[in-house]
C-alpha cells in the first residue's frame, strides 16, 4: 500500500516556496511558451491550486513539479547517450506525476517515440498538460494508468541474463500498451522520482523486483531515481502514520541482492544529498528532529 494523504498535508499554501532557479525558470518558459515572469508565476500558482484538489502531496505545495530532478541525477548524460545510441530504446517514467521529468528528457534529446509514462491516476498527467500547455497530440507520450502493486498491471518477472544480443521479439507500439506487463525485458531506462518512499519497506522491495523485470538485458540498461532517505534505514512516525526510509547503504544492498539472486551483475550507486526542505520539511513538521535527505541512486546492467 502507498501513502496518499496525511492530515498535516492540509496546510495552507505558502507563496514563498515559489523559488525556481534560472535553469528551472528557463525550462518552464520554454515548455509553456510564457516568457513574462509574472505571467508565468500566475499560471503556475493556478495549476498548483488545481492540482491540490486532486492530491494534497507536499511535493505539489513545494512546487516540485517545476524541478529538474532527472537532469540532476549523476547518470543523466549516460541516460541520454543510451537514448541516442540504442535502436528502439524505451524510457519509462514511473510515478510520472505532472510529467516534468518526462518532458525534460525529451527536450534534451531522448526520442519521443520511445517514451512512456505511468502512474496510479491520469489526473496529475492531465494537469501536466495544462501546466505545460500541451495536448496528447502536441506531446504524444503514451500514459499507462495502473496500480504498480497489482499483478494484472505489473507482475514480477524473471530477470533476464545480461546479453549483448538484442531480443528479437517485436516491440509493441507504445501507444497501444495497456499494462506494464507488456514491456517485460524491453525497457532500456526507468526513472522513479519521489516514488519509492510512498511505500513501506516490504512494498519498496516488491516494486523494485517488479521494475527490475522490465529492464532490457542489454548492458547499460538502467534504473535510476531519487526519494527521501535517512543516514540509517528506519521508520519515521508522524500524524499517527509511518513512512519507511532507506539509507544509501541499505538501498544499495536491496538492489544488489535482488540481481545477485538471478546471477545478474549490476553496478549500484547511491548518495545522500541535503534536503532543500530543511529539518522541518518546508514547515510541515516543526517537531521533527531527524534529518532527512534526498537519496539519489542508479542501477546499471554491466
């Protein structure tokens, strides 16, 4: 089960949290077509308010839908090179939300015909079209709705041994894909931002195992992402509920063990970065005393 709401998330909006850096502002201007700073800000505030009627995620309150997280991951250039060099490479943005990372990858050169997005509900993806002033025709990336814990949507699959020989099975047209099960062993790159920490530890391992089954057997295929983490693995209690956060070391161990079981060699990297929300999480948790971090990571077939 994933976390979709906590009482603390009902706090009023805080306009002071709108603080895009120059790269983020340039990205938003390019994708929306709005060049005036104040007009852009008004547009983004309106979209934020609308999105919060769907889900009250702190990431929406904090304007994370403007962030360029994928572009700031250590393997980003490796990821883009994969899209340029590998024939028919597929990129999956799982837990895509508004689709800001999806759009950044396309803007920076990943072929749009090889991109697919997935999330529990299409509502945020549709709000993303409003945010970026696009339509399914002008930004034709297929969206595949489903609960990743539902085996009818994505079931675990045996991990294929790494091989330099491409799979000869024809790729399905991404526009016709209805579940992620259709893409077992066919995806070259998977990105998961602010996704894994929505699940308890058991669920995180289940999801990791499922995503691993989607990965192409070709060397260089990778899964990467970022989420909230701790210096030491543990639970974090607030508002009577609990979140489970990995450390960089425990997260590496999870992925290494998963692939070792199948006899597949991978390179796993993880790092902890300072959380921009500070100790109190942008004011949501003033009583918090345990430092949280961004846990950035990647898993690459060798």
